[in-house]
């Protein structure tokens, strides 16, 4: 994959976040402050706009542009976490103009690590990590097995969906949701929903190219 593909992925993510904005707001209203839908929609919209017409071919540099734009346009909790994830990947990825599936797996892992480090959360604490972690693991396993982008992204998207569904059985330990304690049981985590939608978008892009 190259810069055209990365831009295409962000375009699909931006569209999906826009189309699911109200659903994300509804999820967040149950255990949060109802802003995650607007944040995700605006953040990815501005991120895509920032790279849409860029002549940059270095994929790591494009990730840095995305991260910086998100940090400025949506300086909320989820916006800052996403921005940190993209910037961590951008700083640590090799300066390549093309990625293999293994390179993309590395990007996902670095994105995850950036979010985990800043948020200081662990798995099973009802956060974005609970969908993002299985998504990363499954894409990496598929890449290591020699699967192409279409197969790897499909496996990752399914794993992300399962991770999201499992947040119903978790108690929130971070953010405003943590105030509700056991009352957060039976509700899915809105941050995990964002990760799931990202995974679905990545699959949709590769499935249609």
C-alpha cells in the first residue's frame, strides 16, 4: 500500500464516523458526556482534509500530519488519545513510501501503544483498547501467516467487533464512565466503538480496491 491507500483509508474512516455520529453519541450518553460522536466525526474529517491533497509520499509523515491535526481540532480525551496514537506511529515507523501487511501491522501496534501509554489503561477496563488490542493481534497474526490486506483486514475487523461486544461485560475504570461503577455493565464502551469502526473502515477500503 502507498500514500493513496492511506488517504483512502482515512477518507472511509471519516465517512463512517460521520454516518455513525448519532449512534456514538447515544452510546456515550449512557456512561459518558455524549461528545464522542462529534469528536470522532470532526477529528477524522479534519485529519483527512489535512492529508487529502498532500504531495507527501512518506507514510510516517502522513501519520504525523494526521496526529497533529487531530490534536489541534479535537483536544478532548478521545481526540488526544487518537492523536497520540497516530503520532507515536509516525515517529517510530520507517520512512517508507510503501507498506507491506507486516508494516501495517507495526503501524497498528504503535498506534495502540501510543494510546495505551498516554491513557495508562489496561485491558478489560472498558476502553478503546479492548477493541483495538484484538484488532491489532488478529491483523498481525494474519500478516505473519502471509495473508493479503483484504484477508488480514477482514480478520482484524471481526476481532475488533468481538472486542467491542465484550465491553458489555466490563466495568469502566477510567474517565467519567468510572463514576458509574457497576452501572456501566451491559453497556458497550463508546471508545471501543470508535476502534471497531476504524477496523471496519480499513476492511471496507481494502475489500473495495
